[in-house]
C-alpha cells in the first residue's frame, strides 16, 4: 500500500515569497491533516479536512496560510507571504477513521 | 488542559542496553496513546498505539509500551537498543470522538557503539 506522498521534499525561499506544498493521502483515507513541525518541537496541527470539508483550522494563520482539498483527495498548502518563522517541516497525514494517523515524509521549508 | 510531557529531551545509551522513554499525559477523557519515531530527514512512523484492553502493547522494531492510568503515563521500552534506533521519539494523545493528536516535544535518542 502506498503511503502519504508529499512534494516538494525541500524548498528554500526568501521571506515575502510564496510557496506551495502538495499532498496525496493514502487511498481511501477520508481525513487529511497538515501539521507544522518547528525544529526541536512536536508537530502542531494546522488544518484538518474530512473529505473536502474543513473540520478544524483554528491554528492556521489565515492571514498568510491557506489550504484546500479539492475533490476530497489531494491537498495543497500555500504560504504567502512567507516569514522567517515559517521555517519548519510541513507534514501531511491521513487517516481512514478511528484515530490512527499516518504521516508522509514531510516538506522541509527554509525561509531566508 | 490537554497536553503531553516528555521530560527527557535527549537520552544517550550504549548499543545493547535497555531503553525507557517517558511520556506523561493530561487528557480529560479516555485517552488514545501513540508513539511515533522520526529518523533524520524523515516523517513520522507509527511505532505502536493503545486504545483499550491489555495495558502492555507491542509495536514494531521490538518496542513496547505500558499504559498506566493511575500515573497518566505511557512509557516506551526496548530491552536491547540497536544503533539504528537512533532517532527522535514522539508521544501523542488523542481520544474518543476525535482524531486530533496532541504531541509531546520529543526525546532525541543517541546510541553509542
């Protein structure tokens, strides 16, 4: 079974530029998550989708971050404009139901 | 408040030695508990999970964890550590009716030959 796919794996951008990350969840998983993991910290939930609807985006900085999940499958997370403090790993994860969450390998963002 | 505490930021052990990583949680309902491992440059891999039943759960790579409700703990153990176990380990808590996980800050494991 294929895992959660993410791209790009690594990205370096200058502050105030924009960036987009793509995620393809495990086939059949209705729930999709984006987590932010800053160096030295545990992952923090940014947004959770159930099919193509948003369940929780309470910790998403909506002035600069946006996410969508069209057709209830793939998802895109965008940051515009990026700040230095956005340097982190952006982890996509998916879940069929019942609490077990499976993570992708992450997209590593450095803002300079 | 819901939280997870991993009191050890960094642990160093010799290869072949036993390992115990500590995890304490605060959760207002019946907790679901998880341990994930993150190797350098990689995402998080699920090691094991506890939902209910036997409080000693077995996971992949020879790891086990014991749920102790009275102590609000879910410590991870391995009887003999291998050099390839060097990684960051995260404890997480979720609950019935929610699939949102709250993570601890992680414990970095270093293994000496």
